[in-house]
C-alpha cells in the first residue's frame, strides 16, 4: 500500500475502530426441515448452461464511478453501525462509490434470485459478489462469470497466499475467474470448564472424544453437511478432496448412530453459540471464526484443529458477465488485497482466514496474540497438514447426499 493510503485519516479510522462484531458470517446459515431441504435441492443441480456463449457486458467504469458489492452478513468492519470504515477507505483512495449490500443469506437462495440474469448475461444488480467454493464452481462451469484481468490486480499477484490458488482453488484452476474473500475453518469447539468437569480432560483431541458417554446429550453438530461429515470422514483417515460414496455413507452411519442414541443433542447453524454459552452443549463441530469472536466475552470457549484434519472452505469474489462496472470491481478486489486492509479487518472483528500475505505481520504490531491465532492466520504447515477441502459433488451426488443428510438429521435439527 502506498504511503498516501496508509496515512489517510479515513484509513486510520479503520485502525482506530476496535469494536468487535459478535455475530458472524455464518449466522444466517441455520436451516431446518422441509424448507432447508427444498432450498438445497432446488439449486443442487448444476445451473443450466447459457443457450449461447456469454461475453462481458459493456463496461461503464470510465464514466460511472460506482461498484456494487453483494456479500454475507458480518463480513465487514463497522457493520453494527453501518459505518464500514474499510469500504469508506476504498472510496477515499479510488474515488469509486461502493454500494456494499448485505444480501447473501444462503448460496442457493442468492443464486435463485439472480439466475435468470446470470443465464442471459444481463446485470444481476451487483458488479461482484462472494459465494462459496462449490457454488462459485457451478457459476464458472456454466459460463456465467467473467475471466479476471490480472493486469488490474497487482496486489493479488503480489500478495495472494499460494494455497488459495492451488490447494483451495481446485474448482477454478489457476484462479482465472475467482479470488478468495475469506476462508472458513470447521473445527471442534468446546467449553473448557464444562468439558473438564464431565470428562476429566483439558480439551478434546479427536472426534472420538465427542462420543464419550459423559457428554451424552451435550454434543452439537453443524447443519452444513460438508463440515460435519467432512470432519467425520477425515477422522476415518479419508481425504475429503477425493472421498467415495462408501466413505460418505460410513460417515453418515456414524453420525446417524450418535443421533439415534442421543449423544448428539442438536444440529445447528450459528445458534449453537448460545447453546455453548448457556451450558446445554459442551463440545461439537463449529465454525472456528464464531468461537474466536466469542472468546472476548466468554474466555471459557475454545476451539481445536484436530490432527486428523479440519474442513476448510472459502467465499470468493466473482464478477458476473452482466456487470456494468467490471473494472471498478477489479479495483475493489485489488484494494482488499492490500495487507494493511486485510490486517485491519482481522483486528476489528472479521475473524475468518485471510488469503492475503503480509496481513499477519501487520496485525502482529497491534495484537500479537491475534496474529498468532492459526484459525485466522494458518501457517503453511497447517494448510498442508490440517485443513482439507470437501470435493465438488456431481449434480446427482448433490441431490442424493443432501437428501440422505436431511433424512439422517430429522429430529435433531
């Protein structure tokens, strides 16, 4: 980042605002019963390809200094009071007005709203949006998004952590169409004193620890199939980037067993956090960023990356074919790949993994403990040995596995 931006008063506001957001990006993913299954199955088939090959819309960036960015809740600093200091810093630095819209509640739901515009190559209403790996892969395969112009992305070229281009970018080889916004770690969370009181151990170290009879009725699992069953498969020694149907069914049977005998109390979206707080749940599969966010107010909570592996997924920038301000979208992405900007987000409550090299060192100057947290800044060794990505599913698998997951979850969602 140049000195003009780094020393700008507006950008300094980012560093000055230390208010932490207690809700999280995944707060809206909780879903249950027939409604959740209907949403999942409605979009799990790969979107139909366009009737003709789409081409990027005319770019009006030169005359219209605006960019529209659709994103998930709680992914930006200053969200509580809608001040968005990092967005304001982008506007100040570039002269481009950013309409930052918190409108993505679910990948399938968002796709359903824009699918007709995507398929026709017309304006979806957003110049860029952030979607999870598997949905990003579908849109890329269908030809709905533009190839990135790397000559407009020097910060990406300089600062993108290589793991996000290779290990965690297999759905988009070479990152030709997408770039990571934030990474999401699925891990094991626990309440320290309650866990030790019931089990005599300081912390869980394996998935088997969750099946301790002393924890019966005190275990929660995430409603996101890819995280819960991904962690169960990894505990069996399965590489989840290449699992088979038999691997999936074995993990599902384990899950069903502990649902049936009452070991698993509930399957939740983000509302599991309240269960940990009030003592109804003592341990379970969690999104690590949630627990890190909660630790400031509840230091009894903690999270561990299992030696057998934790799940990892990303939400990714995409620029649809119909975007009228594609060049401005590139400027936006490039700005948020500044290490100073990525560090500021981490320091002010966005507790998800950054893909930006250099952010950790900057964050360490203000908060060394935060910078040492591998859930936000994983080491290369952690990326290589502890974090795995759930492989892409075929449309048939997506339907079949989603239905099996829903059937197994009945009564505990």
